[in-house]
C-alpha cells in the first residue's frame, strides 16, 4: 500500500518549524501494523497549492513495468502511479486560512462520510474541541483522501481510527471484494 502524508501548513512550508504531525502519522501507521510505503510532503495553506498537490498525486498515471535492465542508467525511476491513500494533516479548523476540506471536497469524485464522522466521534471522546474539526474524506480515481487535524494529538488519534480499515478500503476500491 502506498500512502502519501500531505502536511498543510504555512509555517512548516516556510521552514519556521518542523512538521511534527506528518512524521507522527507515519509512526502511528507502522505502530498499528499498516504495511505501507509512506511518503511526506508539505504545502502552504493555499487552495491552489493544495489542489495542485492532490492532482499531481492522485491523477498520476499507472506505473510502467519495464524490466530494470531496459532503463538507461541515468534515467529517472518509473512513475509510482497514484497512491492508495493521501492523508492530509492541517487546515481542518475554523481559522480563515483553513481551506483543506473545501479543496478536498471539490477534488474528490465520491464522498466517504463514515470516515470523517467516525474520526470526529472518536476524537470527541478525547477532547470536546474535536466537534470543530471539518475534516472530509472521499475518493478520486483509485485514491482515498482523508483530512485529519494538524495537531500531533489529533492526527495520531485520527490515524488510529482509520488504520484498521485501510487495507479493506483499498481492496474494495480495487474491486477485490470483501
């Protein structure tokens, strides 16, 4: 399974502080036993940059499978294709620059309301402020996109909620059945 963690933060993008929620998401996925190749990226809280990153990732063509011997030594590696999951962290609150859910909703072709509803419900057991999270989850092509909070604690809890269903969701999206 391929997972891209997309951190949405102006300050982390500018290098004013280190992204802490992205590495935490990757750590929790490993701890929860999700077998995934994880990658991380950081973009600012700007709708065009968020949309461009989602498009570049989810709309990637399927990977080519030429034999390793047929590639010239100096050529770039083949495209990886679209990830199975894009987990965004940040931009789900009430601040004026928090636009991640709106961008994700416009980007996705189908909604997965149970994911965002369950994340909010489970998070509210930890903190009442979780009801203010506006995270969204949906599907674009062969990629599931899930918005989680930007705080380390919120991101960790959200990923613990979705980790048990990730392999099943991926199989269902691929038409592999139950």
